[in-house]
C-alpha cells in the first residue's frame, strides 16, 4: 500500500468529513427558521416573480442572488411563500459548504493542506456562517463567486473577470476589485487587462441597461440612491462623524468573529507578507459611507482572506524563532487562536437555534 499517497489525500478526506458534518448542523438549525428576513422578502419576491411571470422586477437590491434562487425554485411551487423561503435556505446551505471548500483550496496555495483544512473547519463551525447558511440573504453566494475569482485569476483572466462580474451582480462594490486589479496590471505589465474587463463587462453592461430602463438614470447600482440619501442627510462634519463611527463599528466586529489572536496574526501577515488576493478587501471600503447598520455579516465573504493573512502572520512569527522552539510556538499559537474563536462564538451560537430574522 502506498502510504505516502494516502497521507497526501488525508486533508481532502478530512475536508469531505467536515463538509458532511457542516451540512448536518446547517440542516438541523435551518428547520428552526420559519420566516424570511426583512431584506430577504425583497430578494425572494424577485425570485418568485421571475419564476411565475418570467419577469425580473426592479429593486434597489441587485439581482444576482434572486436569479440564482430562481433556478432551483422553478422545480417547486413558487406560489407557496414557505417553499420559496425553504428553497433559499437549501441553496444557502449548499453554497456555504462550497464556500468552505473553495476557501480550503485558496488557503492551500500559500499555507499548505493542513492549515487550509483548519481554516475550512473554522469557517464551517463559525456561528455566523451557520446563521447565514440557514437564512435567505446573499453573503454565501457572494462569498463563493469571490473565491472563484481569486482561484481562477492566475490561470484565466477572462473567467476571473466573469466571476467578478457575477460578484458585481450580487454586490456591486465588487467593481472596486476590478478597478484596482486593472490599475495594478496596467502599472506592472504596461498593458490593459482586456480579458478581465471583457468578462466583467458581460455582466455589468446588461445590469446598467436594466437600471436605466426602469429608472431612467444611468447608474452602476440600484443602491446609489441610498448613498445619496446618506450624503444629503449628513453634511459636513456630520458626514465625517458617520463615516468614522461606521468604520469603528465595522472594524470592531472582526475580533468578535474570530478572536483577538487570529486578528493580530492577520495584521502581521497582511502587512508583512501581502498577497495580491488582499485587493479583494477593497470592496469593503464603501460600506462606512452608507447610513445603514454595519452588520457583522458583511465581513463573512472576506473571512477566508483574513484567515489567509493570519496563516501568513503565524509563519512569520514562527520563522523569527529558531531551533526546537518553533514547533512549540506554533502549537501555542494554534491553541490561542482556537481558544480565541471559541470564546467569541458564544453570542453567535445563541442565534443558531433561533430565528435570527
């Protein structure tokens, strides 16, 4: 028997086992949710009308997630609101497992299979991820296409641009990633990233025309009006206070999700060993400009990047220590990170068994 072969396959077997356990946990808690969230009502109404009337109604919410839900919904009774909600739940459960699997492959590129497996385990066990998986909002779908983009970019820029365009249809702020990468490619390679631009525009142009048709205004997002309202109602110093307050609130969510040890290592790794993939975090920049609540769930699609930075930071710390103390230090840091995640997961775990909508 080729033991070396099976040793290499063990992380993948572990990933499958973790995903199976994650599916069971999510399916169990999903049964406890009986009605949609406030924002989910708007999403699911778009899906329902798309199936029943073959028409996508305009809404400030982007259409990517409703269109995705409409695909499995076409096999169920879209006249039954309960079934519409359950289809969205089932889709999110599946996507949350795919999200963790894609994160494993992203982390494996820089951290190796075992740290990647640990990262996937954290994402599968994180209470916020379980809550999102049993809900009806768009974090899981956006997280999946964002990871697809990050995995495909080094090999095929057109496909990466298409994935980024799909991300834009779910969260329009993804266009900032395309803009930043386009500038980076132009500066580094002295040429335009035409493949990425073409793939992205295949999704952007139809949506912009869709918005113009329904509103008479040329805009990149139906939520531009929300941003204009925030600017109009907070002028001068009040707008600066809004941005700083939102920024402080939003940043404070991260240690509440992952614990201080992981966040500290992520800061070390992000600054000391930056990767091009971290450019995806630029999509978070517009959030403090709005006047809606800076929810924890907005961090969720980007947590694989935070874990990647934490893994790189942990390696930096270990490499600063020589000799036999390296393994001991790595073990201590791993225990501290797991303890940190466990300690901050209590509040989220409270909502896992309740309807959090």
